[in-house]
C-alpha cells in the first residue's frame, strides 16, 4: 500500500510541476498597475518638493532674523 501512495504522490507532484504557473497576457494588468503607482509616486514627490521649498524659505527667514 505504501508503494501505491508513493506512486500517486510522485504522479501528483509531476502533474503540478508540469502544469506550471500558467502564462498571463503579456503583463497588461501588471503594467497598468505599475503605471498607476508611478503616477501616484510622482504626484507625492511633487508635493514633497513644494513642501520642502516652503520649509527652506521659512528657515531662511528665521536665519535672517537671528543675525
């Protein structure tokens, strides 16, 4: 009986490995998600840059008042 189970296990493992993950359609959904994420990151970077400019100008005013 052990040999039968071992043979069935080996056949099952072979079937799973032979099927693979399956092919997707050229990554069209993945590339759309990446493009969307890149747009979000770009807009966030622009907000950070504008906030940094405000902080820099405020720091310059504080520095000028210290002198």
